[in-house]
C-alpha cells in the first residue's frame, strides 16, 4: 500500500491569508450583512407586516471597546443544524441554501473572517426557535492544526429573542488601537449609514455604542408633472438581464453650482479636502446593500467614453444603480462585497446606460455654464424623491431596439439655452492686495470674494458709461 | 484641414472605394434591401444616398447635417424623394439613437450607418463610433472614414528637423486619442504609411470597447481600405455585428475578395491616372493572367521604375470596372 502525505491546512495560514485583504471596517460590515441575510431567511417564515419596510422590527447592536467587540442582533439566529454542518465551515458548502432569497452572502466566510481579523478568542451564541447554544473559539484551538472541530454547548445565558451574539476578545493590538479611536468609530458610523442606507430606510435599526444610525439620503430632484417639455427630469432605465433586475436613476439632487461657488470650492480644495462634493456621484446597490458610494471615478463612467471626468462643476449630479437578484453570484459584487466586480458582463452593459444618462446631465451643466441662475426657476418646481419612487412615476418608457433583456428607458428632454449667447464670461487676474483694496472700497469689507469684487467693478464702470451717453 | 468639401469627381480613389462599399453591401443585403435603412452624412449632393437607392434599392435613407448651408443645398439637390434630410449633427443621432429609430418607425430595420468623417476630430469620432456600436444590434453594419493624413498632426515648421516634427505629431496624437493607441507606438510611426496601422488599431480598440458589454456579438471586420486623392489620405473600415458562433460561416458565405484577414490587413486603393487611349489599349487585353507579358507589350510605361509601373497596371486592372470617366459637358 502506498504511503500517504499530509495535506492538512494550517490554521495560521487560513487566519493570515483570509484576513490580510480586508479592512477592519469591512469585516464589521460583513457581520451586519449576515444580520440582513438572517432577516431575509427569517422573513420567509414570518412575512413582514409592511412590504415597504420589510426590515421593520429587526435590529443589530454593536458595542466597541479596546478589549472586546460585541455584535448582537434579533435577526432569526442560526439553527443548530446549520451551525453543526455549515455555518462554521470555512467556505460555503451548501450552495443551494438561499437560492430563492436576495441575499449577498456568497462564500460563507464573512463571520469567520471578521472574528479571525479581530482577536484570538470568540464566543458565538445563537437562539433559533427551539435551539439555543454557544460555540467558543479559544487561542489554544487556533494554534492546534490537527483539531478542526469546535465545541457547541447549550447556552447558559439564553438570548431574549431569536438572534445571534458574537463576542470577540483577546484582540490583536492593532485592532484594539483602532477600536479605541474616535476617528475609526466615526468612520464606521458613516460607512454603516452609507452602505446600509437602503436597509436602514426599510426599517432595520443599527446601534453603534447605543447611538442609532440614520441612513444616508439618495433622493434626487424630479417633478411629478411630466406634461411640459423640455423640462429637467432624471434619466431612468430598467431591465431584467439574466435573472437580475436593474434600475438606474440619474439626475440632479440640487441646483447647479454657480461659477462663484465652483471657484471657491476649487480654491478651498487646493488647500484642504472639502466635503461639498460628497453627495455627487454614483451609488451602486446590490440586493439593498450599497456596494459603491457616491463614486466619481472611471469605475462608474466618469472620464470614460464621451463623459467628462468629475469636476466640481458637476457637484449637482448624482445617480443610483439598483441590482436585485435571488442569485447573489450573478450580482456584480467583488468578494469583499464592498466593491464592484467590473469584469462582470452585466455591469459592462449597465455601465453604458449609466454613461448615457450621466452624459445628459454633464452636457446640461456645460450648456448652462455661466447662466446657471436662468435654470433656478425650473429647479424650484422640483422635489426630492427616492429613486424607486421616481421609477414608479415615469408615465412612458421607451424600449431599446432589439433588446432581449426587457430593457426600457426614459430620456428626459432637458432645456437647452438659446444658441445665441447673450452673455459672455470675463475672467482675469489681479494682485490680491489690489482686490482687497477694492473690496474695502466697495463693500467696507476686505473679505468679499474676488469674483464679486470684479462684478462690482464692472457694474460701476457700466453705470458710468451709461451715464455718459 | 479636411477633404470634406472636395467633390467626388476630383477624388477618383474615393470613387473606387465607394463602389467597393456598394459591392460589399450587395453581398450583405442579398436582395433583402427592403429590410435595411441607410444613415449617413450625405454632403451637399447626397451622392451616396442616391447611389444606394439606384444600385441597391434601399428606400429608407437618412442624412444628418449640422451645417445650415449644406442642409439647404441638400434640400435643393434632394433626389430621390425618399431621402430624409435632417438638420441635426450626427452625434445627436448617436445620442438619441433609440428615439430616432422609434420616431422614424425603423426600429425593426437592419441598419447601415456610414460615419463619413473628414475633419480631424478623431477623438470625438472614435467615441461616437464606440457609442453607436454599443447601441447597434446583430446584422447592423457600420462604416467609418477617418482622416489619416499625418500632416493634420503637424506640418514642418521652418528649419524644423524631421525628428522634431514626428515627435510633435506623436505627442499630438497621444493627447488626442491616447486611450485608443497601442502603448508601443513611436515617433517613427508618424509617417503617412505607418500612421495607417496606428489608426487601424485605434478603430479596432473603439470597436471592441463598443461591443465588449455583449459577449455574444462581435464586430466582424469586412473591409479595410486606405486611399489618397491629393493630400487627403483617408482610412475606411466596415464592420458587421455578428453572432460569435456565425462568424466563420458568414465569412465563407460572403465570398468577398477584399475581406481583411486582420485589422492590420489594409488594402490600398491607388488607381493610376490614365488617358482614355491608354485605358482602351489596356482594357482591350483584359482579363489576363500574365500581367508581366501585358506590361511588356504596352507601348508606354506608367512609372520610370519598371516594378512600380507593373504594380500600377495591376491596380488599374483590379479596379478598371470602377474607374471613373470624366467628360467636359457644355451646359
């Protein structure tokens, strides 16, 4: 009989490779993803009372300290059977699980990766219907390569509702330092508000150190009266592509920035990064999870094809892309679930439509450059609405020629300024001290912006010229 | 600098290229011309539209034109009546593609689109071509003409060395269409001859970018010509969106003599200028197998170099049926 060689994996290999490529923040967000997938499974048996707020009544509480990390939820818990056979396996064994649910769990690695990223010791307790148990990971177990089983014991302190509580301690030094940092906690707070915005908006509550997190706002301006054209309205697209539902809405979330505002912003940006552009850009959502937040890069079409690169003048443009599928592997998600898989064919197709829409609004912005105030009235007639509400309000969609994928779009006929330019832009440089002198002379204030000083000089000179006539 | 306003009668090589396009379209359409619509920029005289109506029988013909003067001349010259002239730039056709087809009730037609550019705005042109390809469907055909005159990238200034001029041209083309260029091009590629493969590569990249969202469809290359009338060296290429699995069969069935083997397989059209008497002498002996014998027996030479003269004769023989004849007419 042939002799055998051992190919058993070492735990330290798993721990170091699994955790190397993920940031602590993303590892924590993975744990929240698991909560949401839990809600969806629980929702199969306990149908939500309000279809618009399917996550209503569910919560997750995260408590952070330099010595221990705890996340507890009431999202249905893990059955003992799943715990014994798959939940703690490194990698998903049951690919059929969740096949009819729009979850984002793909590889069955999130919880383990998060725990291994943070510390050497963990206690995972869960209550699911009749089951109530705890699984413990110890530093000793982590160092034993031959032992690949974990003890599952009946819970001593049963959770009050069906749910899961994960406690990680014996934290690594770098993790402990991050969990002690106000800056890290603020960033985590913002990321949860941004990346879980849709889920929070649909009723899920997340508490970070007892503070409830409010969702980010992705509303866009639109008018429910579509009868007059041309008018400012968002561009919209919807399709069913190979089992994935896609919706795109892009438009303005605020009025156009004036030349003065742009100049000020660009000037300030050169000194210190500002946050005014934070709300511009594309947000990509997969199965209710935001995976790309307010992106302004080539990834979402900025600076690609005929679309200009992002610039402060486009500060008013924002868009949302919503992918939904019961087959999470078909979604354009990277393995970290917080980024796009740009090689996905479905995203390539959708990106072209995103650029078509984006181009409408960059062109509009460019057409009205220097005449922004003429568009103000149109903006006043509009109101902010959720992208899904805008999609529902569109009265007439156009189909795409020859498309196999039930593709439809709404392309707004945006107002164009008359070709005859009645206004010209004047721009010039003068020394700062001269501008300050004029600022004081005209406004009794040395801090008025250079463009306002320039405008005043022009107006005064014009008055004088007219007076001479 | 462009060849936009030079009439066909002054551009014999363009004339031959255009007839080659008609021959290709005859093979593509295969007597089903009623299922096709033709969209292009017709110029003041709408020559192409008229030709495609007369030879192919296409009746859904559209011309886009942004120049108000040219548009008014189109309306004056419009013949046949089925040509629809639109005072709209071609980029608006590309951006409003679906609504245009819907409004004109041609969404069910196969499209033949000719982006007949002559200006040197190559970046905008390649982007339009790319966006158009993204919107086209299987069996649609798109042809693009690009200005391939290296002088449009820079002309020699007084006392400027060739090396400096070519570097300047390289910098300019990289600034213009860098994302479509091969990273290994050098200033040596900035000659008339070597700029052609550089631009072929750029069009290939644009075609790929325009179709890569749809793995099932491929831009099947059907023609790749370069010609020059006077200063105006132009590159033209035609692709048909074809299902991956049908490509080999389609190529075999097409039986098209000028089918390129790759994006670098360019056919140059360079017909010699011959007198009527010279043409008649040559044509009276065509077709032949042995061009050397024909050449030896001719009482004249087309070039001082014997080999070049023989090549010019072959080029004439290749295209003599498409050779334009010009006559002076007193009106």
